[in-house]
C-alpha cells in the first residue's frame, strides 16, 4: 500500500451575492485532477443565493451577519473564528462585499485571494464597467489578486481581458467580464493550491520567480 498522500489543500470561499464564481469553483473542484477541496462557504448575507448553491453541492455553510456586530473589528473577529474552525489553506473571496480590517488581512497574508472586475490598478472599488466605458477604454477585464491592507490593491496574480465594442453597455460588459471570471478564478486557485503561486515579500511568486507583470490569460 502507498504511504498516505499529503493532505489536499482546503479552500474556504466567502460570498455575499449570486455566487456565479462560487459555482465555477465548485464545478472545477469536481474535476478529477483538481488539487483542492472546498471545505466551507461563508457569507455576511443570510439570503445570498450563493449559499443555496453551496448547500446544493453539499458544502457546509456559515453566516455571520455584519448587522449584528457593532464594529468591523467585532465582525472580523467572528469571521476569523469560523475560518480557524475550518482551518483552510486558502480563503477565496468571491463577490464578498465587506471591507476587511487591516489586522484581519495581515493575519491571513498570502492566504486571501480576491477577484475584481477591472484590469487593476484601474478602477478599484465599485461601478468598474461604467467607469471603463466613461473613460473610452477599448480593453477591459478582470483581475485576481492577493488581498493586502490596500483596498483592491494587493499584488495581482493574473488578468483576463475583453474587448469593449461601440455597442457595449455596463450590463454587457458585466456579462463578458463574468464569463472570463469563471475561467480565470479556478485556474488561479488551482495554481495556489498546487503551490505554484505564492505571495512573496512584495510580489507574487510564480514557480519561485517574482512576477513582474500579471499573467494575462489568452482570450478564449
Ligand atoms: C464578480 O463580478 C466579482 O468580480 C466581484 O463580485 C462579483 C461576484 O459575482 N468581486 P458572483 O456572486 O460570483 O456571481
């Protein structure tokens, strides 16, 4: 008999909304060679449709409603307790609409990934599609980055681009960008779980080498 294989990395996913990225990650994690297991899904919104998607996939869920906590520190403390209980290797923010405190982010340095619907460093924050249109951008897209104390400002692992056409609206851009998100996020999560991608002192390390530019996924 073979010796025990090393334990598979554990992923915990945080959501607030629809959960289309969660669904893409669930489907990827079911592929035979996917190197990790989703051990829990947590939300700050009890009614987030994403929670039903997790339940449907038999993934344990938890809810920490931010309205019940007097401060960001208390909310983050409760969230940290749940995270510690599941002991994940990687925490994946997938449409998690809460700003996390500096202490929380520092304690989980290198373990927190986020997906943001713009080609960072352009358009941190909200309304990214409209802002790309207003600026007349011909190329728009999505970024996956490590979370640091700076909002949407942590080192970027990878991006996927879309072309902006003359007939695009914020809604059509959102659809096109989301389709790319569903391809990009499972790939980056895979790289992290395989140990290929790590957060170094200042930059992302890819196969041990500091990344000078984000990896850009070829358009599909
Ligand atoms: C995505 O557009 C993601 O880029 C942003 O929030 C949205 C989440 O969508 N951070 P969903 O809940 O995964 O459908």
